[in-house]
C-alpha cells in the first residue's frame, strides 16, 4: 500500500512538531516534508522507517489508507483565540485517531444508536428543556453525563492532551456525534464540559452560529440542562453563605461556581449576593480546586469493551495493533474516561450495559 500523506501530518502534529522542526530532526528540508504531506512525492522505504522512528509511530501506520482529519472550522474549541496552532492541530489529530478507534469499536461491537436531535431553532434554555423531555429525564438531576451521552449514541473519548491548555471539544462526523473530554480538570468541570459540548451538538449542527456567541449559548444550555429551573426553585429558596452553597451543589453534581451562576440567573440570589459569593469562591481557590469534590464519571461503553477484551485475555493493545497505532495514543483516548491505569478485571464483574446494543459482534 502506498504512503499516506494525511497520516504523516497527523503523526507529526501529535508530536507537536511543525514542518520545519520535523524536517530538522529528520535531516531533510522543510520543502521535502511539505511535498510528502501534499502527496506530490513519497519517501522511500528507508526514509519511512526513519520517519516512524522519529515520530514513534509504527511503520504500518503510514502505509494504511488515508484517514479523516476533523476540520478546525467544524470543531467547537473553547478559547480557540488563545490556543496555539500546534496545540489545536495536535487535538484535531487526536480526533482523527479517535475516529479510527471509534470505527474499530463500531465494527467489533454493537453500540447504541444515535438519538441526538437538531435543536438549533430553539434558545438554549428551551433547547435544554426540549432535550430533557425527548430523553425522558423530567426535572431530576442527571446522575452520570457520560452514561447519558453514550446511551444516546455519542462517542465519548478523553483528550489525548494531558493538559488544561485544551478544553473539551465536540464535532459531528457525518451522522455520528463525538465529544473529547478533558479529564485533567475537576470532575465537576468535566461534567459541565460534557453538557457544554452536548449544547454545541444540538444547537450548532447547521454551523450558522460560531465564536463567542456559540460558546455563550453552549454555556447557557449546559447550565439549564444540568440544573433545571423547576428543580432549582423546588429545592432552594435563598442562599445565605458559601457553606450552604457547597452543601447544595451535591444534588446536581456541579461546581460551586456553576451553581452560584445558575442561582443568580434564575433569580434566587441578588446581584450583590452573587458578587459576594464569586469573591469568596475566588479567594478560597475554589475555581481551581473544587470543595467536597465528586467522584469522576466513567465511560460504561469503554469499560464494557475492555472487560470483554480482557475476558479473551486481551487488552487495549489489541486495538493499537489492529490499527497500527502507538499504544500510548489509544490509552490516552480511552483510559481518561474509564479512570483506570491498569487492565480491567475479568468480565464476571462487568457492569450493567448502557443499552442492550453494547455487545460483542460474532
């Protein structure tokens, strides 16, 4: 099979290298690298081996069919204006690898069907109410955002970047929605990020709203989706102290800052009380380290897949081998959302499935 120009670009970007830096490491000119990535010329076998060694990707990775790389314009990046191009490109390349891993899982297992509607005509709060009704959630708090997303066909991965420099991001790939979560941030922040990205998926499918306006809409959606107005008003009449706010946040599993924001928006707290609580939250560092943190949510789909593999004496390495990927790339995408640094236990202790569609295909 011929050399894949697209795969070279993905591997280079995963190593945070620009063409000039990569060319210097490889001992060729930048123009040579550009021609390889444009597909106008191909490196010989000896050079491909050198490329693989330099980028720490298997040689076979570069000799597979071209892969699909997410377009930056179609991806909801938060704080995109302050994000360095290399970081953005590395995240997009991780998305391309995520597509490969998702295709592998779709082929090997029966995953939940996609049921994420297009709600772009609605305002964020109305969209949150509509989706809750569509998914049969009522007004009750959501126990696990990742489980909910997976049950409705969203493919959830962890960000391959072990850094707070990249927030969660989402995109549609044909008719399949993807969310990549930052699992370095607090569990509460990651949970809000999941709802925020869900907001992008349901509100911005048509691509007409972008930038700051889109981010504001996704934030408003997430706030309303996680903390429905009726449930908030039914359980809180007033807030007198930060300690009270910390106790109350347990019901909705959100950050103390997110609950404070929501209480102000629904009219429970005054401008003065909201400002005072914001100052206290900042002074105590609760915007960085959450008080009384919740347990991090786990992917039930990937946990189940890994348990099924382990039952056959296999690990996630089989995915890397099948796709000619570095093990580190696969583990970075998966283990952040299963919250495990070791192979899963035997399938005898496997959890209840997300749906009856999460099963191994023969």
